[in-house]
């Protein structure tokens, strides 16, 4: 039987739910899309008239919101109402790593997914297709299904005739290019059993995606494919970062090595940029999920293999802060370091698992005074991440003491005139505006000997030729 979808509800208005629903609404004008979230502040921001205040920064998102909001795209806290009117519900809530109990530090905490499934069970009417969008450990769809099917046991409505199908439809969008990735996906993956439910979801995507790119799998393959894709990508970043360290030690240049191997069509040229270590909400969490699953099924060697990708990444972040300390004569006490970029990559305001967090914490611990610039990340977020107030928010009488000991941070709103008396500049995010800094001017303001550490290869070394800045670049051993 052909199921026609007219009314969608998405639970979770986050980095995944918000942009995904915006693109579905934009490409399917005949479908009503309601995005619900328990967080009132977040929904208010999605509804703000000033599009600069949307809770998520993604290039192109504001244009779509302008076109669709209050036409066929709505943001609300009324979870119950929009679950009950939907014929398809996406679950797009967060699945953080468990902090305690079985699988602590590795397994995903499914409490929000479970809570969402219970809400769906309680309020859905008629036939509803439930689509899991959150990245989840394999076999989560089973949990969702069980909760939905158990509805009959606890429903107090005698004639409750609601029925469900569960599909897995993992999201592969990368932050910063989310809208582009959603509009031009490499593939759309739909895992499930019921042919009609799969067809209903396929028909939505067919409005803008070629059928050749829409893959159908069984539900477990779909869930595992998402974890595997992220694990492979993260592993590539750790691989190139490991070679970067070797380049620095041996006199090779990681950019040249990456280019050379990228020409091999079996390897390919993407995802070979050495950097300060991978971040973002998915990579570490998904690998740790794979590690947990492998351990659970007694595959210790498989678990160890994937775990090493994460432990290497952490080592690599510490390596960068250690080498900065070493170059600055082994002590950072009272030294001014300007940090350029805090987001886990450019074109996003997201800082989750950003390498900048660990590196900045280490530098502060060594006594440095950090002046952090990021075009999209505010001081409240940095403060939460570093678990430390910015210097300008510290009590007056405390300030002098802290200034003497070092080990503090503040933000700067622009890179203009930011480098006065700085001992070092550290690039941690590849924002393109850092390419245009006037290095001759920066050099004239800095304390000597001055250093520029570029962990993202954004600075063109030829632009430093007439300055007296010492330059360190990730994976660059050419100068040894
Ligand atoms: C999340 C997961 O982290 C990721 O693994 C998955 O692939 C997609 O969903 P993201 O959208 O980046 O990613 O998370 P986040 O920005 O934290 O958004 C989740 C939203 O769900 C939050 O706004 C939260 O308030 C909301 N939520 C959570 C609910 O509305 N109800 C709940 O019960 C729990
Ligand atoms: C990732 C996946 O790409 C996406 O498909 C999935 O749905 C969610 O997780 P995201 O975390 O948004 O997306 O960012 P991504 O572009 O994959 O980058 C992850 C991290 O790796 C960033 O910290 C980035 O700076 C780093 N990276 C990426 C490198 O250091 N070098 C590279 O060559 C590529």
C-alpha cells in the first residue's frame, strides 16, 4: 500500500535535526514539517526574526529558514501536539557517551532516544513511520521498536489502533557544509524491513536526490554503516597526523606526502589534511561505540584497533601543546599567546570535542595568557569548554594575583591590533580570514623572539619572508 507523507515531526532541533528538516521543507513544499525540542531557548532562537540569532550557524541555512519558516516549516516546544499529528517522525536527539554504569566512557547513552520513543508511543495516532536519525549503536532500532510495540500494554485507550514502522536513516552531513551535503548527498541510506515504509521515505528524498543514490539495506547494516563511515574518516585523520609527526622528525613535508598518496585513486585526495587532531560531536563517540560493541562481542583485537585511533588523537593534541612550550624555552609563565580559532573546524560555531579545548587547557596549565579569537564562537561557550571564567570576568582584587602567576584567558573580537607584545600566535581553526593577516605588521608588534604556530596549514610561508617571525607548521620537517 502506498503511504503518502503529508506531515512530518522531528524531535530534536539540533545541528542535525534543524538543517535536515529545513532542507526537507524547502524541497517538499507539500509536506508540513514541525521541528520540536524540549529546550525552549533553542526553539525561541530558531523562531527569532533576526536570522543572525539562529542557534546554529551553517552557510545557506538562513536563506532556507527565510523561505520556509512559518510556511511549511515550524519550530515549537509542543512535542505532544506535533507527534500526534505526524505520519512520519524523525528522532534526532543527542546520544552522548555514557558517563557511568555499564559501558561508561564508551557506549552511547540512549536515554534521550528512549524518552523520545516513549513520547512517540504515548502520543502518536494512526500509522506512524519512526525514523532514527541520531547516530546510535547498532540494534537501537530494536529498542525503539520494542518501546513502540509495548504501547498496547500500557495504553489506557481501549480502541488504540496506532501502528508503527521503524526505519534507520543515518545522517552523513558534515557541519559547516551541512546544507550543501543535504542538498547534494553522496548517498542516502535507508535501513528497514517494511517495503511501504521504505518507499514512503524514499519518495521524500526523490524530490531532489537521484534514485541511484538512495540505498536500501537491512536496519543493522544501516546503523553499522554510519559508525563505520565516521570511524574510517577519523582513522584517515589520525593516519595523516601520525605521518605529519614523522615528517617533522625526518625532513619531509606532510602536504607533499598527502598530495602524492592522494593521486592514487584507491586512496583518493580527500580527508588528508594534517591538523591539530579531529574533533566534532561524532568521530570520537562513534569510534568508542565501535570499541564497546567489539568488546561486547568478544572481539578484543578489533576493539584495540579502533581504540588506538582515539588514543592517538589525544596524544597528538598533547604533542602540539608540548612542542609550543618547548619552542618558548620550556616555560609559558606570563607569556602572551594569541589563539586563532576555537571551533572544531571552520564555518561552524560548534566546539564539541574541538582540539582547541585540550590544547588551550594545557597552555593555560603551563601559565600562558591566552587571547582567543573565533569569528563564530562566543566567550560563554569557551568558558564552558575550558571550565574557567575569562580574565575580564574575574573579580578585581583577584586579577592582579592571576596576572602575576599567568594561566588565564580572554577573548578578542578582532585580529586587528591583537598581536601587541604577543610571544606567539597559534592557529587552531582554518578560518579563511586568517589567510589575510598582515604578518609584517603583526611582527612589528610582537615581543621577540616571536613565534607563529600553524596547526592547520592556512598561512602561506612566503608571506612571512620579510618578517622576523619564527614559523612552525604542522608536518613540516623541511627546516630541520
Ligand atoms: C545529535 C546526536 O549527537 C548525533 O549523534 C546524531 O547523529 C544526531 O543528533 P546534534 O543534532 O548535533 O546531534 O545534537 P544537538 O545539537 O545536541 O541536538 C539535539 C537536540 O535534541 C537538543 O536541542 C535537545 O534539546 C533535543 N532533545 C533532547 C529533545 O528535544 N528531547 C529529548 O528528549 C532530548
Ligand atoms: C563528520 C562526518 O564527516 C559526517 O559525515 C558525519 O555525519 C558527522 O561527522 P563533522 O564532524 O561535521 O562530520 O566534520 P568533518 O568535516 O568530518 O571533520 C571532523 C574533524 O576532522 C574536524 O575536527 C576536522 O577539522 C578534522 N579533519 C577533517 C582534519 O583534521 N583533516 C581532514 O582532512 C578532514
